[in-house]
C-alpha cells in the first residue's frame, strides 16, 4: 500500500515532535500497567479529526510467553485495544463525547494483514467519521509497521457510565460480605 493511502502521511510522524508522551496519555486514558498500549502520540489534526500514535512492542509484554511459544505474535485483540486507546485519547482531549470515560463500543471490518512482533513499532492512525456527543464516535483506523499496513478497519467508542459501574461493583461487593 503506497504512503498516500495512509490516513496520515508517514513523513509527518516524528519522535522529536511528540504531541503527547506516556505521562500526557495517562492524564486522559485510565489504563495502567499491562493494559497500557500506547507509547506516544505523534500527530493530531482537529480540523480533519485525525490522530496518530504508536506502541513500541516490547519483549516483556504479558502475552509474549504464551502467544505463541517460540513465535510471539501480538494478538489482534491487543492491536484493537491500542487503537481504542488512541481513539479515546483523541476524543477525551477534544471533549468530543462529553463523557467522563470513553469505552470500546465495537469494531467493524477489521482486517489483520501481517504480524506484529516484539521489537516492532506499531504506528496507529485514526480518522473520525462520526462524533455524536453523548452517544458515539466512529473512526476509520490503520496500523502500520515500517511502511506496511498490518491492520485496518472501523472502531466505535461510547461513553462509559462510570458511576453506574462503580455502584454495580459496590453492590456486588456488599452482597459478598459475610
């Protein structure tokens, strides 16, 4: 796939011009520890609703030992989680949903076109096609290693009912108290 078919021209993505480092990502995204799947944000354009970030895939990722022994391949669901985190970061930074937290609302037409392995830098790109405040965001996405498309599709984000989830968890905890 030629560079011109990418959501963001790869020549615009420079480490020296980070939009957000891991600390800045943590200000907007709640994931921590083994569930953090963004290393940095390289690009954003509010006018075109595009954003690009990356995940440096380490040799110590929690899935490396078991997926698959002797041939570690980044699971597709983890690639999708990384895209969801990029989408959430962009939506939260620009308050597109008006939500306390953005959750993974679904994925359409995902295609995994090549493997991602430890040592790779997975460049992730999104372009929002719909942002309905209080309801949903929809974004086309791509993942690239080097100059090769490895994953693409459409992802949806929804506002999470944070207080309802906390109340539900508290209720379950109270039921289990003897």
